[in-house]
């Protein structure tokens, strides 16, 4: 385990709420990790050398294995560092993310962007507008409907507080995955929505819980340059074993050239590579670049579209 944790690198930036989800998991697991700061806006040339084009935040690197998307990261973390577990009550609660990372997160983003529409730097507004609301995004419409959006956010917070009840953590006495999935939203609303602290004041149980989660911190982090992280990848070999689910409806074979892209209309470029792993949980592709060598890039299956590509 020490050998794995010594090599964990998170590519992120401090203001990123989805990264906060992962940093909190590092805190719960008391992990020592390396922090590489990436830009908040593309271009992200150092990051995409590792990911092959995936530009979202965060990305975790262990040697020459690159994990895209916070859910893929948390799965890998639980696999490589099983203790302390993210499932202290044996409740395998991944399904919660369909709500927290779906409707709830979009609602929170809508309120944060809609309430700051006159103050956002234009490139940031254009990038996040497209990423979260598609090519026909309209931030002014969000601003005009803000009362409705805040009402929705309040309704989601009410459900979250009911979920917590009077427990110390979402799972009971010990923190776990459900706390990471819920906490980053409260952190985001508190820190990035001007009226967030006022809104959250109506949820005293959630506020007290958020303080308990915050107290776990982020584990032990040390800064690392992007170049160092590239050198780590260059010196390592991917540890992923090839696995192809023969019953998969896409009927792909090991080594097939494929493209992988987040679903939706966010304008993300596909990541091309040779298929290494295809299961109902994960899709992984192998890529090469002279600065990072052979890497395997991992994505969750849910929420990602795979297409056969003629060449990589
Ligand atoms: N499904 C992805 C979503 C990641 C996401 O949307 N992250 C935001 C930052 S919190 C992002 O990528 N923003 C644009 C960027 O950082 O370039 C995950 O769970 O990791």
C-alpha cells in the first residue's frame, strides 16, 4: 500500500468542486499524495499529454495509469488503498452519485453561474456554459430564473439533510463514499455562491456534518511539477491487465482503435487509443507519447461514449 500511495498524483486546481470530492477521500484514507496544479481553462497541454485530450478536472495518475473522472478515481482508490474503507457500513452506495453528480451538481452550477453572470470573465463563462449546458447555453436565462433555481437547490439540500438524519456521517459513525459525494456540493455552494452561507444556514444538521467532514482534511499533499509527473509516467509501466467482456454489445476486441468521450454536448474531444479493458464498469485505452511513454487511460463506463476509430 505504501508503494501505491507514494505514487498517487492528482492533477487538479484548488477551486474545483469535483476535485474536492477526491481530496476529501484522500483525507478519509489518510493518503500521502502529490498535487499537480492544472489551468482552470483549456488549453491544458501538460495534462492532455497524459490523458490524450480529456480536459476535465480532476485526473489521478498512478505511475503510467491515468484515471479520468472522479468516480473512476474513487473506484481505483478503494481498490488500491482498501483501508480505511469508503464503505464503513458495507453500503455500496455508488448509486447516490447519479443524483449528486447529476441533477444536484448541475443545479448548483446553474445557481453559481446564474448569480454571477455579470462578473464572470467571458472566456470562463463561454467554456463552462458550453461544458455544462451544451452549445445552446444561455447564462442570462439562468440569471433571469435564479429564484426558481435557488428554490430547486434548497429542495435538493432538504433531501440531503433528510438523508443524513441525526447521524454523524452519511454511513453512521464513520465517514465514507456518501460523505465525499455529498460534501463537495455543500463546499461548492458555501464557497462559490455569494448567498450560499445564508442558504446553508437553514440546514443546521448539514452544516454541523460538513464541519466534521472538513476536519478529516485532505491527507498529506506535496506539490509536484507537471514535468515530474510526466517523468513518473515515462519510468513506469501500466499495471492494467487486459480484460474484454465478450458479451459486451459493442463487440470490440483487444487492441481495437477506439475513441472515448464524455456523453452530452460539452464540446469535449474524444480520447483515442488501443482498447485494453472493456467491462460494464470501465473502459481503458493504451496510448503513447514520447514525453510520457506508454500510458493506459481509464474512464468509467457510465456517462462515456465509445466509438470505433480507424486509426489512433
Ligand atoms: N464527471 C466528471 C466531471 C468533472 C467536472 O465537470 N469537473 C469540472 C471542474 S470541478 C471541470 O472539468 N471543469 C472544467 C475544467 O476544469 O476544465 C467527474 O466526476 O470527474
